[in-house]
């Protein structure tokens, strides 16, 4: 890793004229610079805002951290050089370099690179190249300002969250009530401040003023005036005036201003929560009312499913699939054709999973010995074929092989392989049959205007979904009412306090944080009460630490610069809030300082520990943790969990989850090859997955990045969770990679997409063991994805079900049905019917399921490893 010898920041420059600089305002932290070892250059990403017109935008500037005499320059594609100009900060004396393009008379500033045009700028700094990749953003100025406001408000909410004012904690971690003690503290503070204003401490200070001759109390100047001006009617005299700018009042004004900022945040947060809970209740009410005895089927998704099924009924699809797997698992193939053509039909896997039973083609039919079995033994360099071959396949190998005969079986071993040709399979035959049935269903739906009546089974599931929705509607309405109470009690006091502060300032009082050693705060109960309530309010809000409060106030001064970095930091805040407020993790000691450090500094490897004792899960959330491969994803979740029956928590399991935020618009994604290309770049190119060990997900604010919707649920419009083969080529990511939509100004979804993603990690991706105890349920403590409760109760299930052809089927004994005792959300554990993997599948109702649902049957879930569906 090369030591960084420069930093790049956004600067807001104020000019007296085009030659004289009067003020430099730096962005809070520099841009993140990465060194690309493969090409030997530094790389930086930033963003411009083409829709933001008429606003003073920052210039991109470079500062060297070492002594240098080289003049930096921009290298243009045609080889031309544009040298940067040097400026010095009038206050700090720091030297910065930026490109002066053109003096804009109307705005009184120099235009420069970024924020002018998207693309790549090549900076040459001390003879070494630094590529600045400038992305576009379709945010307007109004949206950016709202985004900044949301960022600051969410940070205050996160820090103040432990107080009992905006939300306290009751049993089970639920939000409950308000902090009456803090509200009374605010009321007492304002009442005593009003009394101080009525009778403030005052000092009489001696001054000199002109008075009539008979009222004069002489000073030296008086005698001089008498001797020089004999008939003067007014002479200089001793006099006094009342002064309120005394230490006691200065401290009172300081304390009241501090309290005003805290109370203002309480009012803002109560108002935000009031609106948020209303929106959540309205959204759930709309979901509830939209559930009818019929459903509207998305024609485009049905057609896409039909096309996918139709492809799987063709030999070309399966041949291409096999060729891709052979290449992926690096199975060695001979360049030249070989001597044998071996055509076989796979009957099933061996008990030890090291090969397959098969029949061999002979005299126009498949055969096997009467007294023995044929076993295709796969090991050594051909072991990868275990991942390629499936039961029911008919294949022809151009190969060379030898056999070993045993008493009950004959082992066949490959010596060399030139090619693997696909002939037929049960899956292809099933796809042909299924395609014909699905065509008939599509025709019938088309005749009914794509309206489908729900089955009795679906209506029963819908009834459970409605019950959970009614539960949560009542929950949000109750908490909306609590937020209204907080707002109505604190907002009027805030206005009164503002008036008192302004009146003190009008009286000439200047604030001072120095607490005076005065008997006034002992003898005067009003002054004493202000001091005590100031301390009590900070204690109630967990803001006793002066540095924490000062840091929050400093962050409040952030302007519209380096928004991608703010999006990164805001995403960090949202991750903590979802883990804390939804999934009931408790942040450990000093976590607030880690959050502040992550936001206001350019530090990396910042960690926050969170614990959920009831769920037997512990998380270390890292911001910009450096992986062993030297890469630094934005967020790493190191999860430690214990099995439900591990009473002493002695058998720890570990799982890592990676997220990376990108403040991209649609054009930026398109320039980089699309969403899937960017996902794969993180997963494979930067190897955040560490060779496939870690799920990797991208976080973005672009609501139109999904060109081709592949999932029937509403979230499929904005996010891709690796739930199906996105490109329709049979490559399933099985929730190991994907991207979610998270936008600070989207009130419709709020943080639902992030909650679904984190819920998938905490509920599904942590445990891949499918074969213990003969149950589909995970070994971890169950966790409700809707409310975060661990109090789930197993319910009895029916033993039979009827498929779409009304044929009675017996339900698998391995599946487990549960319901949350707090929010009534159903949670069903099952597995895929495929004999190749039998992957676990978890259904969390219509809205919260992260597996893809069928377009035709919204209550039927697809397997994320193969796309199959079945009965529940």
C-alpha cells in the first residue's frame, strides 16, 4: 500500500475579485483515495449535479502533504496539459491547488473541474497519476437540501434515541411512551427562564454623561469645561446605567441556547416520527385494503416466466448451461477428439456423494448389468463434474475411460474428456410439459383481463397476512399518538424559549459557557433552576459529554458538499437504526463516539458492537474495514451466533456480510455496464466476497435502475436480492449478491428495503446446515423479520395440500410453521424439492419475503438456487 502524499477536498471559495481570495471553507473530510496496485495509479470517485442550477458549487482542490516543487496539472486525452493554480487559505495558510477555468462575473467566482461534466479527469501529482471519476446525479437542489436535512435529523435521532423523550424502551425492546421527566424538565426550564427575564440580575455601572449644571457630580473633565466654557448649560458628570451583561446572565443565555438546540431537535424528531408513523399506518392500511379475493397478475412477468420455462425446454439451453458449469469449475478438456463415445443416463447420486449410478446406452436403449450397478466415480481433476451432472440427465462424453469391476458394482473412471454433450433430462421434459400448462393458464388469464381468483388455501394465507397488517396498523397509530403528545408538549415551549433568548440578547447579554462563582445561583431559585434543568436535560438526553454535543453542533453546519460521502455516512446511520430499532440489537459502550468519528473524520476500521441477547446474535459493524485482500468495503457485519439449544453459548458460529454504498444515478450505472455488472465488480472484481465466502450487496438511491423486473413482489421494482437468475441464463446467485434501493427522501419505502436485506442475513444467510434434526428450521433462534421479536410460536400445520391440478399431496414433515406472538407475522420454513441441493426456503408473508414469488401465484415462493416452486 503506497503512503498517501496528498488529499483532495471540495472547497467553497469566496473572492473579493478574481485575484483576491477572502475565505476558504473546506468539506468536512477529504475524498476517499484508493491505490490500484494492478495499474499503479490512485483513484477517486465524486459526483456532480446537472439539475442544480444557480447554486454556488464547490471546486475540487488538491493539497500536498509533503514538500513539493512540482506544479500539478490535468492531462487531457489529446496529451495537452492544464496546470492547476495555487491559492492560500487566508486563515490557515494552507496551500491548495485547483484548476481556474473561467471567471464568472455574475457569481463572482472561478469555474473549475467537477462540478462541470461527468467523466474521468486525469490529475498528475508529483509525476504520478490520480484518476478522478466524476459521476452524475439526478438530484435537484431542493432534493439535495432535503437529503442533507434528513441526514442531520437522522443522526440526532440515533444519538438521542436512548433518551425517554422521543422513544423509550419497554419490555421486549418495543417503543413505548414518552419521558415525562424530560418533558417536565423542559417545562420547568422555560418557566424559570421567564421569571429570570422579569427580574434579571443587573449591575449599575459608572459612566460619564452630560447633565444640567445643578445636577452635575463633577469629574476632572467637568472643571476643564468650566474653565473653558463659562456659560455652558450642560457639563460632564458622573452617572450610572443598568447593565444586564453580567456573568450570571451570560451563563444563563448560554445554557438556554444549548437547551434550545436540544429541544429543537426533540420537536423535529417528534414531528418526523409523527409523520413517519402516519405514513407507515397509511401504507399498511393500503396494503390491507388491496388484499381481495382475487389478484391482478403482471402480464410482463408471466411472459418472462414463460420465456424462461420455454428456454429450459430446449437442448441448446441445457448444453450452454453445462458448458458454462464445466468452464466455471475448471474441468480440464482435451483439445482433440478422443476414442470413445460414452452415452449414459444418470439414475441418482451415490450415498457418499462422490459419484452417480447410471445406465449405459447400447443397442438403442439404456442398460445396466443384471447383478451389478454402474457407478460413475468422479474424483481428482474431474471432481467438479459432481456440480455439473444432475439426476435424470442423459449425456454423451467424448472421452477415454477405464473400469474397475467389483462384486456388486462396476466403477467407471474418466482418463480424459474432450466434450460433454447434453441429450435429454427430466428437467427439460418437465419444462416442456410445464410450458404447455403455463401457456393454457396465460390464455385463460388473458381472457379474464389478467384477473385471477384466489384459491381457498391462498385465502387462508391472506387472512393471516391481514391479521398481521391490522396488528401493525394499531401499533403505528398508537406510537403516532405518543409522538403527537411529545410534539404538543414541547413545541410551544420551544417558541417561548426562543422569545426569551431574543429578549436577553436585546438587553445586551452575550452568551458565555463559564459558570460564575456567584451566590446568585445559590440564593436565587430561578437562576438555580435554569442551571439544574440544563444539566438534567443533557442527562436525560444522554448528552452529558460536552465533546459529543459540540461534535453534533459542528456536523449541523455541514453544507452541500461531497454528498456521496454523506450518503455513505447516512447509510451507516440507517444500518444501526434498523439493527437497533427493528431487530433489537443493543449498541455497546462508547458506540456514539464511533458513529461521530465515522461521520466527521476520514478514519477507517471503525467498529460498533451490537448485542441481541434474546436472539443469541452479536454483531460487530465495521465502517471501512480493511479485508485481508487490502480492499475496503463501506460496511462489514461480522456476526457471531449461537444455536437455540446451546444453553451455555459454547458453540459459536460466524458469518460475514458485506455492503457497499454507491451514490449513483441511472446514467452512471449504464456507463459502468448496468446494475449486475457493478454488483459483479464488487463481488468478484474487488473480491469483497473473499472467493465466495461473503454475501455482498450494493446500496444505492436510484429508483429506476431495474430495467427488467424479475420479481413479482413490489420490491422487485427497485431492488434485486439475488433471488432469481436475473439474466435468464440459469446463473442463480442464491442471495449471495445483489443491490437494494435506499433513498433518504423516499417516504414510501423509508428503510423497508434495508430491513428486508438485514432480515435475510440475520434469519436466512447465517445458517446453511440443512440436515440436522430432520427439520427445515434454522439452528439459530427464530427472528421475526417484521418486528424483530424472538418470541415465535410453532403452530400445527395441515398434513395434506392440494396442488394447482387439485391433486392431494402429503406435506413434508421437515417443514415448520411459526407465528410471531407480538405482530402475528407468519414464518414458514421449507426446502426445495430438487434432489441436488434441497435448499432451505423461508416464507415471511407477501410483503417481507425476500425469495421471489410466482407472478401467477403470489403466495408460492421460488427456490433461490434453481427457480423451482412447489407446495407449502
